[in-house]
C-alpha cells in the first residue's frame, strides 16, 4: 500500500518531456503546442490530417452506482491504460477536464489516485490549458449579444420572458443562480430575470465535446436555441450572428490536451460536460484522435453505468459513429456493501452477506451494458481492508453471470497491478464489435425516455408533468425528433430516490422538465432536482488553499 | 508607406522561436515556460533570482492629449525598442496586455502598427496566456466568498448594503452593470444589489501590476477592502481568508509574458489595468525583470501624459522605486491640428496655424513631464499626409521650448525609421536621473488631488462633493493617508470637459467620488463619468468575426 497521499505522489512524479509522450503515439513535435513543459495541445492541422486513418479499440470504463465509499473509476481507467502499455500495446487514455470552481468548495479532485494518476494534477485542477475559460467566454459573449440585441431595438422580436440562455462562471456561487439584470435605467437596458450556471453545465461545453471539427462546432453553435420570439418561434444563436466569434474564442480549446500518467502513458484530457444535464464524457475529437493514434484507447463516463455508460453509448457513440469494443465495470467491495445496505460508518468489519446483496446492483449494470452489445469485464478495485471472503463473493457472483472478474491493485502498484485486467480486456476486444444503441433515432422522444427508464432503470413508468408531452411533440414537429435523450436524475439509485441503493425495480420516474439542446444535439429530460450552480460550504476549501514556502499549493487536495 | 494593413503584416511575420528571443536577454530556455511556440512566461524562480542585479535605463513613451486622429504611442514604443536594438543596445519593451471583451464591440487593438508591431497580434487580443482569465477567477472567488459568508450566518456582521466588491467579466455587457442577485429563496442566499465591471477594472488587476512578488501579491490581496460592517469598520479580503486561494489562482499570471516585435526585439506584455480608475501601465514585475536583463527598457503609459505619465510616475515609479531616465512624448501633426481646433473631417489640407495652436497642448505636456525631473524628447510620428511646413512648425515649437524633436518613420520603416530617436534617447538617458514624484507621501489626500489638478491640469480648484472631505479624513485616520491618488477623468482634455482640447487653464475640477483601493495601494478620485463596464454597439464586431478557410481570424482587426 502506498503510504503517501495522491498529491504527495504527484508532486514527486518525474514527468517526461511532453514531446516524448507525443512521440509514443507518433505525434511529431511540431504538432504539439506546448503549454509549459508537461502539457501540450495537439495542433488542429495534425488532428484533421488523421481523417480516414484506421482506428484502434475503444474501451469504456464505467462503474456500479456510486456511493460515498468510492469506486475508483478514473483510477482504474489510468491503471488499465498503464497496464495495456506495460503489456506492449500502443495505448492512450481519454478523460475529462476538471472544473475550477468546485475546488474552492470541497477539496479538488485528483485525476486517478495512488500509483495510477495523471499529472500535473494541480494544474489540471486549476487553469490547465484555459479550455474552460474559453468556453465561459464564448457562452457569455452570446449572452451579451442577446441583451445587446434587446437594447438596440430587438429587431428579432425576442420575448425577454422566454430567453432560456443564461450566463456561466466556473465558480460555486449560489448568489448568481437567480437574479434581475439590466437595472439602473435606460443606459443599462431592460430589466429581466436570469442567472448563471457553472461552466461545465454550459451547452457550449457539450457542443465542444460532441463536435467533429471546427466547421461542425460553428454549425452547432449557430443551432443553439437561446429562447423564443413573441410568436413562440425559436431564436437561434445564428440569428444573432454569434457563432463565428464564438468559434474564434474556442479554436484553441477545440484542440485536445495531451498529458501523461505517472508511468508516462499518453493521456488526452479534454472537455468536461456535466454528467446530468449533459452527456458527461470527454470530447469526441480527443477520443477520435486517440483512436487514430493508438491500438487501445481507455476512456470513462460519468456516474454509474445507468447514467454514464448509457449516455456514452446513446449520445456520444451513436452520434460520433464510435463502436466500443469492451466495457470495464468497476466495483469495490466497500461500495457493494453500501449498495447492500451497509452504512458508511459500518464498512470496517467483514460482511459477505452485504457484499452479496450489493451484487444485485453490479448485476443490473452488467446486464444493461451487455444489452448494448458490448462485452463486459468486472474490475474489482482492491482496497486495503477487503477480506478474501468478500472478494471471493464478488468473483462468484460474476462467474454466475458468465462475466470475468479481475482483482486489480493498480492504486498500490500502478499498471503492474492491472495487467490481468489488461489481458482480459484485450481478449474481449478481439471480437468484432456488436455495439448497438438502445433505441433507434426515429423513435418518438417520449418513447426514448421511457425506453431508458424501463430497460435501464427498470422503472415501471415515466410520468411527465403537464405540458411536457406537447413540448416534445412540438420539438418533433420542428425536426428535433431524431435527437437522443439525456436523462438528468440522481446518480445514486436506479430510481429517482437517492437513498434506494441496490437494484430497485418497478418505480415511477417523474419527468419534471425537458430542455432542447439543439446545438449539442440532445433533449434533456429532467427527472429530479438538478443543481446547475453549486454553492460553497460553510467552511470553503478556499480558506485553506495557499502557496507553501516551497511554492507548492497546499490545501487544494 | 506600407500598403498592407496591420493584420496582413502580422500574419506573414516570420517569428523566431521564443527561446531565441529569451536568449537575447540571457534567459535560459529552462526559465521559459512555453505557451505555444511564440509566447512564453518567464519562470517565477528565474525572476526572483534576478533580485539585486544592476538595472538598465527606463524610458517612458507618453503622448499629447489623445484625439480621434491617433498618436501612435504603442507604435512608437515598439519602433523605439527596435531602433535601440538596431543601434546595438540590449533592449526590451514592456507594454500592457489587451482586454478580450472589447474586441467583440469595436475592432480589436493592434499591438503597435505598420512595421512596428508586436506579434502574435491575434492571440494577444484573445486569450493570450490566460492572465486575465486568472484575474477574473480570483476576483470572482472573493465575490463568491462574500455572499457565501452572508449565507452561512454572517459572523463578520458585514452590512450587505455596504459591500463595494463587485464581480468582473472580460466582456462588454451593459446588462450586468446593475443587478439584484440572491433571488429565488432561502437556498440562494440574501437578495442584494450589485453588478459586474470589466476585468481590467478589477482591483486584482491593479494589484497584480503593482505587486513585487508572490508574497507581496498575497499581502495586497488580503488588504483589499470589500465593504464595511454594520459599525462601518472595513472588512478585508483577509477577514474572509480569501488571499491564499486568490494567490494560487494568480501564480501563473504573475509571471511576465515574453513575445517579440516584427524585428525580434524581446517584448514583455504583462498586465493591463484601466487607465482611469487604475494606473494604466504594465506590471512592475515585468518592468523590473526587463530592467535587470536589458540596458534599455522602453515602456508606455495610458492616455496622454497628464493622466498616464503622472500615474506612471506618482503611483508605479514611486511605489516600485523606479527612476525613469527619459521620456518620449509622441505627437502627430494630425493630432496637434485637432488639438488646435481642426475637426477630424478637415485634417486633409495643410494648416500650419492649427498645428501651431495645437502645440500649446504639447508644450503643457513637455513642461509637466520635465517637472518630474525627467528629460524629454518629442517624437513626431510621421503620417503620409503631413507637409514639410507642418512638421517644421512642430520642430520650431520644440526648439523654442529647448526640447529636441525627432521625425520618426517606424510605422513605414520599422526600427530603421526611429534610429535618430534612439540616439536622442540614449543621449538623454546618459545623465543621472533626477526623477522626483509630484507630491510627498505625507501630504494629505485632498491636497494630493489638488496638487495634480493645479500643477498638471492647470485647474484653478478642486470641488469635492458633500462627504468626500470626511471620507478622505477617515481614511487618513485609518492609516491610508500615505497612499498616492489615482485620478479618473476624461483623457481628452486637461479639463474635465472632453471637448476642450489644447491647453485650457483655470477650470474647476469636480470631485464626485473617492474609492479606496487598499490592496493596490491608491485612492481613486473620480472627476467625471467613469464607465467600468462597457456596452456593445448596435452592430457589434462579433457579427463579422469568424475563421476563414485558411483558419485565420477575419473581422477581429
């Protein structure tokens, strides 16, 4: 077991020059745009030049329903990537970028953990290469153009009450959720009620992560619906001629970022959309670039497989034409015990029965993932206190499902601790892909929501609030019926009640609100309370964050 | 004359690798943190290691009162820098960074013009190295901590009506000037009225530009006064324990940015505070770094010499202990004609009498600058239509003042066109500096304002609005009496009436408001309408900005 914390390990990591990391994937040094010595963007021209290249195997790392015990999805993504590299495969890792703002509330998120981390961890949690700042600027430019349009006469006849486009900031700031702007008289415009979301909730973020290239990015930005006219017809960003300038603001951000693991495996860290109101995975452009440069690409999706993997398959893979070759479902003994009803405080003692009860959750995710035609292996991410009997219970359960399970020790041992998992993944991925999305494009929108709810969540029904059927029908009539759906619900349960762990069935899913993300290309179905601008806690982490005498950052992790 | 536009020249510029530019100043490659191939930050450790090194000569480029005709202050700064390099002097240029937001209103600002430019121009007008985004984030973190403190019980007893700290965004967005935040009920906090300024107006920007090092930066951030308690005592950022996390957000931004001119002269482009409510010059840390690496450092200050040079001398040089060796006052025949009463539409025909009348403005700036003990040379920045008689009139005027004037053609010819100016500057700067600030630190605050108004603006009096004398006295009692003053007034006239060109005297200066910038270390005296959040015009430049087929940015310039 590593006795050091993640940040202590990351701080002493000896990073190789980023050109050496690029060289492992055949990226020439002139195609790397350096940001410091250990980060680079891969130049747009080089990325575009890969069009048509043969693509490697795409491996998704997903997980059981999350609990406070932690599952280690990113850690396993990194460990598996390192292990594939160790067994001689040309490998790249693709994960999301971190949001800046939340670091000042709770402690910052590591990119992996233990000996399976991506570095430089501190910069990845702060400004990194500026992508999120660019997204913030592009989003808020559109916002400014909307209010400016109202100010100068409102030629488009936008209904100020029907403007749905808000502003964004990469900060946890609850005071900005709901506000009246435009006060102060004639020179400041027209007062109206609006608010800020956190940047990762921006549709611009989702667009950047789904766009094929800069031209597609600009088209999608233009297609954003910002609100409606007084006749209720939609107003698009292109009606305000916003998409060109927004694209200019995003042209650097569209280039994938390249960094490295502690074992110097190339890692693309690019894009970071919310996993509830958006699809929660890294950018298509990074994944595609990685696939054209590597034989194996290991990526992950947000939350558990019911939300993250479903969106990865039905939104990202469907729309980008990606065919995942295998999926790894990460479970820990501790998280299975919590899914089996154990309280966090009681995780210490051995409890094989709780593990066995919790395996119902794992079983549901295994079946769901297989339902997409994607072969599955279970990674049991080993924690110090796990007992032999508990681990054996998980392995017996998986064997009964006809699924291989592998005990992994990458947290303590790095890639060496995940070599068995790597071999299992290679074997699974050898077969031709039989991936198919859950529902066809031409299914009606409400039926798509119902399909996800019944097939994936095992719900009995979806109950839309008043007006939602009509809204979905109107979008279908306007040509948006082919879009996939993006369901925002609690990640802690298959139901909409976060306390119902395990594998609940037969529940009712309330559909409270639907939102059209016409630029990103999905319809958001909100099934529960969704917070798009977090607040800070009573004692924010910001109070303890500072530079120490060595110039290192204390308090961030 | 160059027939190409600035952007056409900049686009085809052949830039040298930034390590070669650093090498000209003896910066080792490992002390350069690359941002792409043509921009770098100079590493904090290297900068700190220069402490105690001998310093070169500091040359200020300032100008007559600005007019719509344009003076070419930055162009002359660049041209002089290139010329000094051409005549064999080890030279560095120091200018401010550009603000992102205003580019989407009017066309973006070049960094110089013609053959005297700093590149890469497009990136310098967009995200550059992310400094302004970092300043925005640090500023808004403090804002979020304030509202969060109110939300969690307001232990400091902050009076919500007396919070003066607003939020910032690098965007022209008039709807954000005045707002009520915290609407929506208990979970969103307490409603209160506030607003956004543009990022360059942030006190964090002024602090970054005046701080000696990271420790001084943190002290100054902690000293920010964000408002007052119910007992009217000041609340500081350090009371909210904000300064450590703000410093962490700014640690990269504190490192000077290195780029190059078209002739490959090293240029530090770092910091960009407003020139009205702040001091309007590039960072102390960049200037100091440049002085320790070069024999001649050419820098500029905002607006005309009455505002820009006065603040450069009385705020930046006084507080940083800098002693400028010489000043260049830039004038053009066209701008002198406008100062002599000619309308912009009538600038075409020769008008020697108008030039002679306008020279009163030049004369005032010459005398003012000399009053600081700084020797002066006048640079006549040549425009195509200037006639020989007009130029001779300026030269005769300068000769009568005992000041050398030099005709410069750097716009058309690059550094070669400013070699005579370079020789003149070297000769002036050879004498030991006799620089002294305008007023002593221990003069009362109102007397400092009156001294600037009467000695520099030639006003008859300063008329403070009700309560201002008491406010200034209260700050003196609280220990802020030693601070310099930063006067915000129109840049177009020595008076507070922007239409009074030339050299008006005997006017009255209304003092409308005073603001304490305790972190930056000055008291702002507002003498006129000051806009701290611009709006967009009826047809914003954003509508025309886009990537062209070659991937270049059209419409930005």
